[in-house]
């Protein structure tokens, strides 16, 4: 659901329908000229072929038809699962090679090299062969022993086409993981016929659980996100955030936190959201007085956290629901408190930095009036409909997304009609242009949705192969035994090792793929160590996400630094410091699942852990920032850090002790901070 899909729509990027009229949304210094350059540098999805003229129209039409097919298949198709998935991946291979060149520099307009045509046709042909031959294959190919040389060759061709496409649009890191597992698989003596059968012809490989979830749920929600972006909801979120917090001390940074959490919830792309909303918020932060490294870090940390923001939560939430065997609505519900703690931590850090630098907010006269914002509240209707349909559990998620797409089209119409009416002038006809623009919006949304599907589908397919290798070799049980032995049955040590694995494997890997890998490897280890399944899966999900802001491969932070014109490594370090809650909250719900509404004794328990965690995060943020009413001495910084960490450990004794420590340091700093002012008075 990448916002970059809209912005990278080749040649004459379609303007977002912005109904706000706010001067903030039209920030004159917005560095949009750097947008494509930044996206292509830090987001592989943006390195696409250039299509112009008739070829562009044809490729957009093909992609739009692919999106429509995916929606139809999800809602109405009664074909066998294997037929639907292989047809889906065959389409993904065609779309992928139409858009992604072999190298970044290979971007000659309206050109596909001959070898790409061969790979595209061979790879798609392999999947379509499986699709059309499935009725007979299901009867004859019942085990690996029935594999013929033809079947092996077809499987190898299909897999290699997916792997090469993964290299182009996802990146090398995930292929390094797969390559290591393939070497290990062959080293164990697994025959080639069994490996190809597992990875290609069974539902435990390329068409495994990740690809199934992608084809069944994720695609429709990606298309929904593309439609939603074109209603102008991103501009509405930014204007709303400005109205709520833009006037406060250091307001633009607080605006970045609020708007990026809302926009990132829809997009599901850390880099795309950082560059899109950062084009507006980062210049405002710099103008207010924030250092460039801090401004880029705020945007990166908030944009990355958008993927944990209910109810959308990017694409990985659907995979979590499938792996844990619980409804998607329950996953979104359990994510509420951790998301609140994450963004509260960033908000506190931003506020303390603003107070330290004595930064002011935006003039209230520059903010969008409430009257205009209230008149645009209908833009939230698609999200409201989606949440209502999903929460009632009366319809499937795919049906809910399809209805929400229609709602997004409906809420986009007023902006189109009003815009064309203003442009035409009083009394002039405008209906024809409005209809054409509406059709173009639908067409472009379908195309962007289809393009956004490619990366997620390929990542899911490769993640399925990784899981297949782990299953075929029995590596999962060996990893569990090994880590349990190394950790000496220490849950904390096992959590720490898992955190490192998630961050390392998540560097440069999409969240969905990273989660699939960790759900297959590390989550079972944590469950065996005694953690509830929900806590284990949320733990690996969180640490897969923060890889985008953790140096040395902090892609979201580096994208923010490119917009802010700051030092990339310093920006990454600042982003990690700001998002410290993301490194602490998972440990909280690992040791106390009440934060995820698991094993809750009563509402008071949830309230207690939420309140103590917020105070604890405040203590940690104050330590890292070094300011409370005045500069905090190093000794007191260490003391308040201890108090903050104590509040996050789930026992009554540590909660009371931590609260006393934090309150004492805050009180002391308040009294000392007032003395100079009193003396001056």
C-alpha cells in the first residue's frame, strides 16, 4: 500500500484531490523536485521503467485489468486454491517485468530488453502451465516421487523468475537469507525433486500461506489504499494535525507525528510515507528551528510507526491474523495500546526537544479553520465503513475492502466536481470533464494498486519459499532447541536474541516478508519459551518494523535525511532515539500480555499497565533528551532512566518504586528550573 505508487505514476503525476485550501498543505518551500530522486534512491519500488504515450496507456490498462481480476478472484472465484494462486503469481511476473528493469540505470523510455521478454514469458508460462494443468496434476503429482524432469524444469523456471523479480523490486537481503537456506537444504541431502515439489508444487512454498494471504486479502486492501490516497485524505490528515498541534511549542514536529501516524496507517510503506508527508512537515520543522537531523528523524520514526497503527496497519496485519488464527479485527484491537505508547514516546521526545530549544508553534492564523476541516470530514467515510464492516464480522474482509473502494470513489467525486466547476467558471459546462477526470482517477488508482501489489506479492512468495526450506529440513525445531540451550531457559535472553535477528533480517526487507520469516523461525521459539502466541507474533512484528530506522541500514531515516539535507547516520541515530518506545514496548507485552488484552484480570489491570508504561516512557525519553525544565545532570539522567525502566517491568513493587523515582527527579528539576526565574523576578 505504498504512497510511492501514486507519486511514481510515470510522467505527469496525477495531482491529489486536495479540498483543504490550507496554506500549510501548499508549503511553498516543499522540495518536491527531490521527490523522485529520493524515492528511487531509498525505495526499490520506485525504480521502475519509464513508459510514455501509447505504451504507457497500454501498460496502465494491463495493470488496471490485473487489479480488477484480483478483486474478482478474491470475491467471486470458485477455482481451486492452487489455480487461483498460480494465475495470480503468473500475472505478478508479467506485471513485474513490465515495470522493473534489471538495473537502476537501465531506464530507456518505452523499452524492455530481449532477455526480459524471455524471462517474463518463461516465468509466467511456468505458473500458467501449473494453473491450467492443475486438474490433472492434482491426480498424478501426489508426491515428490512422481516428479518428472519436465515438472522439475518448469518448477525451476518459475522459481528463478520470482527470485530475479524479487532482486529487482524487493532487494538482495531477503535473497541472501533464501540462498543460505537453499545451501543448507542441499547440504542436508534433500533431493532436487523433493525440494522443487515442496517449493513450487505444494502449498508450503511459493504458493504458501504468505502468498495465499496476499492474494486473498492484501491485494484488495492495497487497491483500496490507492483509491483512498486520491480522495485527498493525506492532505486532510496533515491539515487536521496542524489544527490540533501546529500552534503548540515545536508544533510542526508534533504535526509530523500525528499526520504521519495517520497517513502511514494507510500506506504501509515507511520510506514512501517519510518522503510523502516529509515533503511538507520537514521544511516546516526546519523553519521552526529544529535541527535538520532531528527533523528528518521525527518524520522517519513517525512514518515507520504508521505500520503498527490500527485499524489498517499495513499489509502484515492480515498475515498476523492468518498465522495466529484469529480475526483481523482482533489483531487491530490488540494493537491499539502498543501503538499509543509508541507515538506517545515520540510525542514526548518532540515536546522536550521543543522546550529545550524554546521553539514556538505556527501562527494560528495560518491554520485551516475548523469550519473547513469539519466540511471535509466525509473523507473519513471509507475508513469508517471499512472498520464497521470488519468489526461486525458479518462480511469478509475482501468484501469490506471492495465496499470501501466504492465509498472512496464516492467521496472523491465532490472534489472533482467542485474543482471542474471552479475551473470552468460560472455557467460554463463542466460535467463532461468531471466524468473524464473521475474515470481517470479510477483508472490510475487501479493501476497504482496493481503496481503496489507486485512488491508485496513477490516478497510473500519468497518468504513462503524460506518457510518451505525451514520446514523441509526441520531447521525450525533445531533453532528452537539451539536457542533454548543458549539462552539457558532465560526468556529475556531469548527475546534479546530474537530482537537482534528481526532487526538484522529486517534491514532492507519489506515488513511483510520480514514478519513471514520471523513468524516461521523466531515466533515458535518464543512460544516454546512460554510466551503467549499473540505476544510472540507482535514481538517479531514490532522489531521487523524498527529495522527501517535502525542504523546502519535505516532506509526510512536516510530518506528523511535526504529531504532534510542532513547527515544520514546522525538522522538514523536520532530516529532510533525518538522511537525508543518501539524497543521497549515489545518487552512490556512480552512479560505482561495484558497490554495486548491477553489474560486480563480486569479493566483496571490494562489501565495500570498503560499508565505506568507511559510514565516509564516519559522517564526514558527525558533521560535520552537530557532536558526537563532545564538541563538534567548526568547522574539524574541515569536515575530517571532506572525509574522509567522499573515502571515498565510488570510488578507492583517496581511500579511504585519507579513512579517515586521519576516523580522525584521531575519535582527536583521543576524546583531548580524555577529558581533562576524567581531570582530574575
